[in-house]
C-alpha cells in the first residue's frame, strides 16, 4: 500500500492510529468514495469528488478541504505509491467525540483517510457473470454513499455463498440495484435503469454509461422495472467503478435470453473502454 493520506498528510500506514471514539468506527458516521485509476490517472475524478462532498452535505458534515485540495493530495498519493492501475479509496468521518448518538455539541474536526490499491487492468471486461436476487433490506437514503453498508454486505455474502458475483436487490419486486453496483436491462434495443432517487446510489459508472448512450444514439430510459421484467429481458448488465460495464447472463440459475452478452452491452463495453483511454491515455 505504501503511503496513505491521514488528515491531509502523507504518512506510513504504521504511523496512523484511529481513535476508538471516532464516529466512523462507532456509528458508521461518515461517507466514502472509490476512484478508479488507469495509467496513473484518475477516471471521472471530479465526478467522484463532487459526490463525496454532496454525500457529506446530506449528513450535515463539514468537509475540511476543497475538491481541488483533495484532488491534489490524491494525485500526490498516486505518484508516491507509483500506482499505475488500481483504485483510490477515501473516507471522511465526523471525527472523534464522546460517544452519543446525536452530533457532537463541541467543535470536532472530521477525519479524512485515503489509500491506494492495485487493480490490474487487463483490457478485457468480463464476458458474463451470475447473480442472485434478494430483498432490499437497506435504509431509505441509499443515495448517500455512507459507511453504513451492513445491508449491502449481507446481500453480497448471499451472492458469494451461491457461487455468484452479485446480488440484485429489490423492494417488493421492484429492482433497485446490486449490492455494490447499479443494474440495467435491455428490452427491444432500449436500455432501462432505475431512476436516481433515494433508493439507489447514482453510480458514477452509471452516469458515464448514460452519457455514452446519449452521445451514441443508444435509446435509454430511467424507469423502474420489476424482477419479472428483468428475467424476461433481452440483456441484463451491471456497472460500478470496479466492474466497469459487465453483462449478467444467469440470475437465480436461469439464463438471460441466450445466456451470453448481448449487442447493446458489448457496444457499451467498447464505448466505455474508449472513454477510459480518452480520459487516461492509452492503457494497452
């Protein structure tokens, strides 16, 4: 891992200690972001950092740095750790104070941490994965990228125990999103994905994908769909910072259409790869 950022400074991981009364540790009182790095460059960095600030505002947490300052420090971290392909993880907690559920009454400084992790880019996106469906048991502010991920963790574990890559969550039969991703379907050449409401996290990869659809004439609509709609779809795909654009070819043991990646998904994979190279340079 090399160096990490702790409250704005580059430090060795062994130097850093988190107080037992840090509110992120005790309450999950904080927010986080994960930015993909290709060829040493941030992909959609400004979009991620803006979402970090927005999430902090939604939980009434002050941010001790500007976006420009965070970006500068993250770039220094990438250079220091000589990261070529991977991720930058960052989180902001409300800070250290005596344990009480309400916000601290005294002035408390938020705690900011960031580190890098290698994630080699092969240039080949997954040809297709398996998924399971599960009831969405999370809270009703999923648009906030908070540290409270227990519902997501339980859903992901269900997928792992079923030998699958992702769990697709639904509320009373309406698909929301994956345990760590956004889910879309394709029907008659049109892509459909859940609208960016409080019930889902408005994924950055999702946003990039929709812009690519708009720029390249791929019809799409932000509209809720059911599990039944999904099982009957021509294509199902999921998107996130780590999986990029990946087709889902089996759900709950049932094949989606022909059980192989569809043409819209494959086109979006190609367009997404081109967008990576546009922002981060050649990665071949």
